[in-house]
């Protein structure tokens, strides 16, 4: 180890400035830590490397959870949205899922601006060569860059994305070492992580080609317009004024997306060239995500599907380039072009960038504890794709958790563990550290036991109190949170206290196909009808004009689904009690003969902290759980016998 | 209950119990189970061979005096491949009073402890050798008093019911997954899932649950026995009939405690059915306090009866008795003309009697002579026919619900699935994702039944449902 002095003494260093890194840095700084955010290129802070969209099912909820914890993702999205849709609109507001296409450049610049507005947060350009490890070997004390700069820190969060030993594939012959098209990979850091005893594995992911929008025949495409309405990701609650008038000035002008499809001709081209694909030609052996499949995957695995939908998404206002969502591929560039030309509307299209597959190292996340700290090395935290996840939102959510816990550890405080019943972020982290991953992990509503009570509209209510308790929100932000809560309360009170005369809602109910009122009723009663919104009832009765629509949704859902929410909350209580049943850390699983062999091995390797965690380990059956409790009790009694 | 009671104190002791009844018999089987079983075996048996699952002849000697106790067959088991899942030694010795008693004393002297009732099976459950339903089945198998109950218990022990519930659970999870897919992939090419696919799957699940529930009334009756009650005026020949029926069957006759004029109860088999035959006090208004208590007991039995035999020596007494029994129950009645050898009741009188009372419920007439035994066989057949009525016949390996706990859990699962179906096919407009909460609850009910548990329920689930006496 050189004796060169540290350039700067910091509390927390975050390596990588993507979606995990930026959120980790901001969260730690909000907790009062001195933070250094190190990236190999400051210009790429907040880069949307893959498709230019934030949100979607479950992911939109995570973006708003990150917002409630003071993160930057939602605010940057609000500033960069050029196309917005609320997915699942037909399935009831409980499962609405916001998704925003972003202007890539605007998003990136917004993130960098927000980062630079954060107190206590230094941005540093450099490529990390190695971690500095304390003389006793047990903990991390800083980092050194390839450029020879050294920084001291008491905790380091690594958010290396796809950069660790990253390798790009275009067809079977073209392999480029890189973490993203145009950026070099991180090799030395990966090698050092191996030496501290961490096990790594390989995943792959891919991107589609991008095209020149000026060469597209739009007359053959279906247009999909934005539904921006009145939606802020950041219940902005970090913005100065909630919108009630429908005006919208934060984001740029809206652009349409275009829908086309890959049909028989495209399928033929892919099939004929399948052995040239990096993935099918044998160049890549690692696993990719099933639910974000390459076009090769789609055609090989689902040969009977006649056509695969493609979305052409604008890259930004400053360019005509379009992102061909749905055509992720690792075929050679010439085949990609042939494939594009077979798509309706793209007959004469020019390909600006070829799609590619990228293979990268990840570290199976069961090597982490619930605070995302590496079990083998104190002070080292991992967040994002390095943990085997995919998706900007998943990365951001982990970043917040790692950032919070790194700062708490520096302070000497106990870690903050987010419950599954309280957030998708909690589900995400718990799944990672207790179940591990066998393919790139993406969030779904079906991963959560609490998909009715953990929603995008109530992220603030679920998490802001925790953020305030941890000291992460400024006084101004706290006032905004309080105002939001007051609005929800006001909406509920008004609904209970406002009476509606039949003639006030005659037209409204007629249009909703709902029965007319026999006599005057309270708004709260009528709002229980599925197709009558609380907002429309307030308009009809002339109350609650100053209440934000987002707050109205929260109040409305509590009316409409009260019984179902109550059930989930009972379930949450049960889970919490299970979570309260501790499993001794020294339990000799090998000796627990009443458990199945698989359960003995998995539990022995993972050492879950609570029975609730054990229950989510795959391969652990209900009988195993039952016997686990019995074994623990038996041992407890046996040791009591010894004492006696 | 606190967690401390979850495991009985001494759960790590080595325990000993005589597995066979302690009467005069050719053989007695003694089981030794626990961590020290092999060590104790070694110190008392000569020769001793620890090889698991071998059977050999050996001499058991008193540890203190070195005197021979008995020569018998030894079977050695090593954990986890044994009934309890622990190390075990099983001794087959001569039966009777002395050999087993001396053997057990010798084992106790070497550090074993007398097993509590049911402790061996409890250990089997704790060690994952059985699930909850199978543990119940072992108790049922030992207690089986009829071939029907034996068959049902054997099927449940083989895991038929566990497997069926497991399948149902998988089907519900599959539906939950389909609904989740619809939410999670809003823009997939496949489009929304077909409504009729869900509806069909839901109806199938309900049909499966109904098929199981249909076995409950038969199953619970097979397990508990059908209550067949003999009622009638004092001196109407009830006790003679009781004795005659019991006399033709293998019976366990017990005095019912707590009554002054005891009702008598006997467990007998009538054709394939286990029957609790009850002889009651006379049904008539009485000034006598003692007798009145007896009558109250009788009324209680009649109210719970599966079939009531109303006894009388003549048409008038039968008619009165039928009328008073009918006020208490809607169960099918058999009018039994007792003393048929002494007094013949004319067929016209019987026809008149039946037509008078038939309007108020099911009624048949059979003449029986307790003295000669005439009419007993037709009577037994009539009872069996009435028990069989309105009950699902059981077939082969199909699982059967035998306990109230089974029925309650499945009824709850059914109502949840039905609630989901109503929302799915109805016009409430409630989103499917919200309705899916019902499926989740249904799954919870099934899991409860198989023994999938919440921590808080561990105690109740594991031990209150598992009779400690077995």
C-alpha cells in the first residue's frame, strides 16, 4: 500500500453515478454524511442507458417511493417527460402505473443539476482502481483511482452497473470490452472484489437499435399521444406548488410515440440468422431477463405468436433519433438493418446505432445483509445492477437503501430496514438478500403481498414519515408533506360531511352508467361506486377545489376498497409478527434433521434473520418452517435444561 | 399458551413405552426412542448389534443383578429412518404382566423415561415424518371401530387428503398468477387474459371444493359414529332391544356418567357403519326428580340423533311415543313393535299408525322380538339404509373430510372463491386485482388446513388439533 495521503476525507464514497449511485449519494448526504460521488465521466451522470422511460408497473411506484425519501429520479423525470401514460387505467386506480418517456439529454442534465444542488455532496471524475482496506483487513477505508487520486471514507457504495468486466456483443464476431456503448469497462475493481472472497456471476442484457426518425414512414404507423394531464412523479411535494388547474409547465412539449410490429418477414430474417446472434450463436452463455427478452428470444421461444409489437420512442427534443422498443438484439449489424427494413413504416429507415447485448459481472446478492452491506467486508455496500437487478427504478431504490445505511453506519446508528408491507423497495431488497436471483431481477406487482395498500399514489404517506424521522427532509419539504396529508384528510372529511342531492349528480351518474340517487346521500357513500370518482362528485357539489387530484385518489381508494385494504393490513400485521420471530444466527442448520435437505442447505447458506425471511426462501416448504420453529424451541428448552 | 409449552419438557429425553396392550398376550412390543436409545440397548442386550434395520434374537438382562429378563427379537433403527425420526430400538418380548414390566423397569434404570401418551407420534410430527393431517389419521386408525373408518384413516395417512388440498392450492396460486400477469404486463401482445378462462378455472376450483365438502357429513359420521337412539315409554322394551342389538355385535358398553338414570351407550357396527347406540330413559312427564333428570338426558340424545328407534308394545303407546319424539327431532324414525313374539299388532293397525304419522316425517315400522331375535336383521338393515340416505357414498382412494376443522376451513375457502367469482362475472365494477384478495384468503384457509402456519398459530395448530392421548 502506498503512503500517499488522501486527497479528501469523506464519510461515504459512492462509485458510479447512474440511477443507483446518484440516489445513494443524495440519500447519504441528506443524512448529513460528507459524500463523494465518483464517476468515470461527469457528463454521463444520470444517463438513461437503455430505453428512455421511467416508471411502469411497480417501477412507477418505486420512483415515487424514491421521491418520498428525497431522491432525484422523480424530479428529473418531471423535468424531462416528453410522453406520459398511466398504464392499467382500465383496472382501477389501485393498480394505476405511471410511465414517462424522457428526453434523454434533459433527464441527464436535470439529474446533474439536482446532484450539484445537494449540500455535502462532491462530484469527482475518475475510474476507481481499487478499494483501500484497513490494516486489520476487516473494513474498507477509502478508494484509489486509476489516475492515482486517493479518497478516505468510512463507507463505500459500489454501483458499477454493467461496467464490471463488461463486454459488448454485436453478432458472434464483434466483441468490445465496455460498460455501455462508448464507455470502457471496470476490470481492476472486479478483480479486487474477487480477491476479498466474493463470488461473482455473469448476466446479460441487451438494447435495440436506434433509428433516424427522418427516414420513417409515419403514415404506416399508429400514433400514441401523451396523456400528461395533471401528473407529477414527484408529488413534488418537492415542487413549490401542487397543481390544481391542469396547467403544466415543468416538462417540455409532448411528443407522440409510434406503434408498429415485427411480423412474418422479420421472423424469417431472425430465424435464418439465428446462429449469428451472440446469444444463440454461443458467444454468450449467461442468462438474460425473461420478461425483457431479445427479439431472438421472442421468436425462438414463441414461434406461434404472429406479430410482436414495437414502440418507436423519441430520444429527445434535440434529435430525430428514435428508440425501437421491443427489438432488443445481439444479431450482427447488417442483419439488424435487414430486420428493421422488414418492419412496416421502416422500409427505408437508416440505423443510427446498432443494438447490442452486454455481458457483465454481478455479485449474487445473498452475499449482502438487509442494509445492502457486503457481509464479508464492513463498510462496503452494493446497489443496482451489480446485485443482479435490471431497471433504473430498481437501481434507484437500492441506491437509496445503501446510501441511507452507509450514512447511518458512519453515524454509528442501527440500519434502516424497509418492510415489505411498507414499500416495493422493501420487497426488492428483501427478495434480493433472502432469495437471491437466477435471472436479472425486475419488480412486479406480483412480487408483493401488499399490492393494494402499497401504491404509487400513497408513497409519500408510506415513506415520508420515515424520511422525516431519519432527518432526510428539509423543513420546507416537511411542510409540503404535511400539506399533502392535510389534503387527504380534508378530502375524507368533505366526503363524509357533504350531502349530494339527486339532481346534482343526475348527469354524472347517467354518464357513468350508475343508478340515480333515490334521495340525498353523502359523497362518501356514492364514491364507493366503482365508476364514480370522488373528484367528479366534488366538482358536482362544488367542494374541495383546492385539493390536488393525486391526494383525491388516495382518499377515494380508502373509500372504495376499505374492506380489502383492511384485509391486507391484517396480513401485514401477521407478517410483522413473523418478522419478529428471530432465528438464532448460530443455528446449526446441518443438524436440523426435521428440515428437508434443500431447506437445510438454503437456510444454512443464507442464514435469514427472521422466520418471515426464511418463509420466502425458495425451496423452504411450510412444513420446514413449522419444524424450524419447533427445532428452535426444542434447542431453547434444551439449553434451559443445561442451565438448570 | 406461551411459546415455552410448544415442546414438552424433556423433548430430548430417551423415552420408552409398551406399544401393545398390557393384557395377557403372546407378545409385547416395547419401543425405545431418543438420543440414548442405542446406548441403552447396548448396555442391556446381548448380543447387541447397532446395524440399523436388522432383526435378531437377543437376551435382555437386568442391569443390576445381571439376571435374564427375557429373550426376544430386537430391531434397531437409526435416525432419521424410524417411526419417530430418532434412534430407536424395538423389542418383541413375551407378553403378559411380568416380562414387559421387568423389561421396562430395566430400561428406565438405564436412563430412559416413560413416554407420555402419544409422545412417540408427537416426536414423529416434530421430526417431519408426518404432516398434521397424517398425524390425525394415525389417531383415527388406532381408534377405528369400523372398516369404513379404517379405510378413511388409511387413505388420509397415505396423504390423499394432503395431496388433494395441495392441488387445490396450486390451482388458486395459478389463478392469482394469471390475474397478476394482466396487471404486470399491460402492453403485452397477448392482450388481456380471456375472461372465460378465469371463470372456468374458478368454477372448477369451486367444484373440487364442493366434492370434498360433500364427503364431510359421511366422513365426520364415520369418525364419530351415527347416533342411533332408542326412545319410548318406560317398560316399552327399550333395554331388551338395546341388549339384543348389542348382543349380536361386538360392543363397548359404557355408563354415561353424570346422570341418575343413566343412558347407556354402546359402539357397534351396523353393516359398514359405526353406530353409537343409546338406550335412554323413558320419555314421559314425571314428578320424580331422579326420573325427570333421566328424561332430560333422553331428550338431549333424541335431538342429536341420526336415527331414532321408537319402541312400544302396542299401537297406542307407539303413537304417543312417536308424537313426543317428533316434537324433538326431524330425524328419520323407526317404529319398533317390541315383544313381537307375545303380542302381534295387526297390519291394519300398523297401516293406520304409519299414515297417521307419516306426514310429519320419515317413518317405518318393524316388529322385533328381542327374545327370539326375529326382526333384528331387517331392523339393522333399515338403520343402515337410513344412515346411508343423503350421504355421499365413499369410493376408493378419494380423500374424505373427517373433522369439523376440515369442513370449516374448506367452507371458508369456498366462500372466498365464490366471492371472487361473483365479482369476476358480476357488474360491481370492482377491479379483478382487488377481487384477487379473495383468492389469497381462500389459499390461506387451505394452507391452514395442511399445516402451513403463522408463528402465532403454531401451538394451536400443531397440538390442539393433535390429540395428545394418542
